[in-house]
C-alpha cells in the first residue's frame, strides 16, 4: 500500500514538473502538494506578478533552483489570477520554466490561505519549508538565500 | 456553541438585491473566468454611499468597466447601471483597491477609480462627477497631470462641499531612483476640487513621503476644509505601521502621528490599509498588523486630534480576523470585520454607545462560504447597514442597528 502511494506520488510529481505547465491551486491542493513531496524536503515559494519584491528576487530563485538539491515549487498567489502566459513568461525569464508551478485558481482565497497557514492573510512573498520529517515552517517576506541554503543542507545531510 | 449572538435583524438578508443570476457561474479551479458581464454579480467589490435623501449609491467594476447604480428602497431594487468608463479598461484589482463613490450634501456624486497603465502595475487614477442625480457623469479625468503612478485614490466631500482627493503617488519614488537614491514606498498626495461639477482637481501636493504603497487610505474631516488621512506609513525606511495626518488648513498637512507601535518591519505588501471614522472630535481607527509587537486586527481611539491613541484593542482574536471597518455617529460607534474559521467566512459586529470607551459583545452579522468583498458599514442618517458583496449570495445590505 505504501509502495503504491509512493509510485503514484512520483508519477504526479513528474507530471507537475513538465515545462510550461501551471497547475490550478484550489481547495485541497495544499494537501495534494504536500503529499506529492512527502518524505522529501521541499521549498514552496508563493509569489505573484502583482508583488514587486517577488519579481525583484525571482532571478535569484532561478539561480537557486539550478542547484537547490531539494524539491522547489513555485505557486503564483495573486489574489486575482494573472493570465497564464504572463506567469509562464515571467517564470521562464527567471529560468524557472522547469520548476513545478501552480497558480491560485479559487476566488475563495481565504480558504486557500488558511489551508496553507491559518495565520497567513495572503501577503507576498511567502516561503514554506516542508521538512523531510513533515515539519512546516512559514517565512514571510523576501528571501535570505544564505539561510535557505543552510536549511537545505540541514535537510539533505545524511 | 457559537460565541456570537445572531443579530435580531439577520432576517433582513431578504433585502438582498441583484443576487446571483445567470450571469454568475461558479468558477472552478483552472477554468477561465466565467463572468464577463458588467453586472454586480461579475464584480469582486461593491462600494456603497448614501445620499442625504436616503438614496443608496453603489459602484463596482466588472467586464472592464466601472459601473454605478442607485436604489431608493434600500437595495431591493436598483436603477439601470450606468457605465462610467466608455471603453474597456484594466481596472486596478489589487486586494485593497476598489472603485469608490462619495455623495455630497447637495446630492453631487463623485466616482474615483484607478487603472493599470502598463505591465508594471503603475496606476492612473480618474475622477468622474454627476450633478444630475446620476443621470449623467462627466468623462473621467485624471486626478493629476503627472503620469508616473497613482493608486488607492480616495475622494471625500468636506462639510463645506469641496471635494478632497488623496492617493498614493510614485513620482517622488521615481525621481529618487533616477538620482540613485533609495525611496521605499510611495508618497501620500492630495488635491482639492471645488464644489462645482466643472472644477477639476487643482494642483497636486505631497503631504508625506515614503508611505506604504499597497494599502487603502481612509479620509475623514476635522473641519470644513480640514481633512484627516489615515494610512500605513513606513517608519525608518522599513516599519509599516499606521499613522494619521490632520490638515491645519487646506494646504497644510499637520504633524504625522503614529497610531501604534506594532513594529511590522517588513518588505512584503500588506495589502491591508486602515479604516477611520471621526465623530465629536474623537478619532476611531481600526487596522491589521503582523508586527513584532502585536499581530491581528485592532481598534484604538484618540481624543486629542491623533496625538495620542488608546492602547490597541484586539478584535476577533484567534479567528483569523481581517478587513476591519469603523463607523461613528456621535457617541455611537460600530466596528466590523470578517473572519475565516476553516469552513466559512463570518462578518462580526461590535457596538459602543460611549464613543469607544466600552464595547458590547461581538455579534455574528452574516456568513458566506465563498469569495467575498471586504465588509463595509454605511449609514443613512442614523440607520447603519452592513454592505457586503459575496459570490454565493450576491449583494446584501443588512441593518445593524439604530442608536437608542
């Protein structure tokens, strides 16, 4: 049973990582996303086209993605979804076009935010660190990549 | 089971008008937006204002247009909506942005809104006015000649009939950047327009520099030509806490007073600005913060023109409160906000009969299980209503009480 679930997760993960694809993030997607990466450390970055600080640091995320050593997931969380072509073009420009990408696609944004972190009111950027052991840590605000690498190393150390 | 009491007037949700129609379809994750019309049911936001004659005015944005309608019977029926914008425009749809409407004592109506003028979300704010009871509106005109960026425009008629317009303006930020200087946020800008429909906003002036660029403003009046503006400021270049400025005269913004030391040191966009009401010289303010000193939604009041505020009073603690709104009439004060408990969104109401010194118990006013606008309080003389647009239920105008 466990093995079957794991296989399923790998298949989903492979699907999600296809270039140029944006998966709709709706009710229950957060659980699904966590399930896809269960047992592996993952970094989920919530960003938006309408978030200036997010766009400023996006190229750094692209650089980080190239040698992160952990799963990286980009979730576009503009309160009103921006057009998919604009989102994909922005990700591609930051060399994030091969990164698993989702987009908020439910107007009941309170519910999406609550499922991710009951204290989150949708401020961007937000980075959620999913530990190998199932731990969850929310970091609100722009990213300290040195700290992020420290966390990554702590998670990937044998 | 529930710690809130239902308001006795909750049955008045029957006042709902313009409820979900064929125009609205439920949008499923991943679907293209199904709603393309200009009706209220295709809008995320609806902004109300009462005229002195008891007519309710409503503005919203849908299908690329800014729309206005009015109701003589407390939202049971609305006039045919009028489009303020003739062409389709890209309306500023930030979480704290909305088209706004103000009604003067003489029945004049002013509508303001902002559009995104480029792919960098630079805004252009417009004003349109009507002096014939909303039968016609002037061609929307920019509120300022500078084209850098304006957002969160807010217009209010002062007690003397003059129209005051405040907004967040990026011209100083752009100028600083051109000189290689650091300039966080945007400037708080303002202009006056005369009482007549023809008078365009006058020269733009800057009241404060380096204020938070992504949050709504709140405007009230201390005297006929003495506006009070509440806004999220940036203290010391990084702390996004709230402030008020009271004008000494039409051209002189008074000192900036800090509402509370929440210590929200952040470079995220909070997208949550303050709400302000002023009655009998008492300032009532409600706001959201995620600061190091306190987190959540809070209320405070000042009885010395904003120089000192009471200790922040937490609202809806533990229920993920957001989007507070305050309204004051004499010593009667109403506070509302919305909460989410993992299943439903609730609008909660709190009342004070002594200018905010003491408060009653929180009362549940309305719920929804879908996307919703911010809750807004609006008054028709002494009658106070909750104005709330939700995707599932449509527009609701719910009486919340009359002073005894």
